[in-house]
C-alpha cells in the first residue's frame, strides 16, 4: 500500500508503511492530536533498525514538539497532508534537537 493509498483508506494499516514512506517527510510538520490540545510536531529522525517480520524492516520515527504540554506515552493521532491521519504509539524520550522528543518504533 502506498502512502497515497493509506491517506485515502480510513482503515489504514501501519503494518504496510515502511521507512521509505516517511524519509521524504523528514523535517516536515505533522499535527499531533492530544486530549485538550493539538500540537505541531516535526519529523526529526527516521532510523532503520534492520530486519523484521514486517515488510521493509524495522524502523523508528522521532517527532519533536517545540512547546506545549509534555505528553505521557500512549496512542496519539498524527496527521500529515500526504499520509493522512495515523494512530501511533508514542513514547516520550526527553529533550531532543531544541524541543521534546517522542518516538514510535515499528518492528
């Protein structure tokens, strides 16, 4: 499934997306939707982690928020005009590149 197909498919499957889908969006803005607040975040890092059971291998994404409340780990909708809205499990990783980092790992 291409990123464009995922954006049109309301039941998109994160298992079909790979690092290749996110690398062109490095340093691009995303919108993180949290209870009581929507926050702009930037895709700061796409890290390939090697072989995995998923097609395309394992990878990690790091999003950076320049401000706003610090969020606990949990599932949050992230949206981007090309990708659509994806629900990702984000883990706070602390200060990162001038903001606060959140990581999503796909294995």
